[in-house]
C-alpha cells in the first residue's frame, strides 16, 4: 500500500481514499476492505505506510465494525487520526449487515466527538430531509451518498441547493431522466465498449426509470437487449409514448 501510494504521487488524483468499508466477499477473503477492521494493528500499519508515502491527503472509509460483537469504529478512527489521516467517512452499519437494516447514526456522532479530523457521515441519506437529519443528529462535517444516487445524480445539487440557499430544486422530468440515462450509457460505451457497457448499464437504467409511469415492462425489455442501438431506441420510444 505504501509503494502504491508513492507511485500515485505522479498521477492527477487529488486524494487517496482507503476503503475499509467494503463488505464484498471477494474483497474480504483476502483480508481487505471491512476485514481490515478486524486487525487494528495491521490497519494502523497500512494507514501509516500510505500517509508516509503520499504527498496527497489520505482519507479513510470505515464501517461501524465487523458485526454486533465487534463494534470498533471508534478504535479504528483514533488509530487513523494518529496515523495522519486527513478525514474519515463512517458508514453506520457493520460488515455483516451489508446494506440491510437502518444505519446507526449514533456511531457517526461518537466518532465525530472522538477525533479532530473531519468526519463524513454515510448511510441512509436518500433526500434533502434525511441529509438535514443526519447533519443535525451526528454533527458530521459532510455527507457521503451511495445508494441514494443510483439513478438519481440530481440528489447532490438538490441537497447542496437547499443547504446553501434554502431552495428546493424540483424533481427531474421524465425527459431529463431518460436523456441522462442515454448520456450515462454513452459514457459507459466510451469507457468499456458496447458488450460490457450495455450489460452493466441495465441496472443503472432500471434505477433511472424507477417511479416513471408504465416503466416496468421497459425495464424487463432492456434487461434482455444486447445492443446499444436497441437500448437507445427503446428509451426514445418510451419517451415519445409518455409525452403523447
């Protein structure tokens, strides 16, 4: 990790973020992600090595703990602060919870009160109301939004607008959602090629379509389509039908 940090000094990224929050089995089976929270000594060594070798700010993402019997976010946060971490994001669930149940915002508040570095709250922010509630309840310095942005990239401007100016930006129209889904698909196409992009975008398009009138059938159809042109055609026809 230290060698990797040194190599990345030559790259244009502005920060390095160490993810000790990932719950994926393929990650934790190697002792990475959330599994590092089970080994505070090793976690501390990793953090120190990265901070020492990076000329850029190093941040950390953690969870509440591994499970209900090993809640150690406070311990890891203090180790991180001592190692020179610039900010800590806390997801209020254990690894064993994955994304189920309600996020525990109390643990975010406890970490915020225990360290001097900025603390970023994560978990169950899906709109303006929940964003304000998290800020008030935890006192965190910022909010990290994950699942709440799936098919809804407007959530960031909506929350920022309300917090900065008290203005609630209206929900996007069907036209804006469909056009954004197509733009997203085009970006994926440039990055990954048609075969991968079309398949990986199926879930994203389903998220964009969520809540739109008569979109269930379209989601099912897109999940079976394999070509870029056919996906775009389906989306455009849906839009034409919904606007007539």
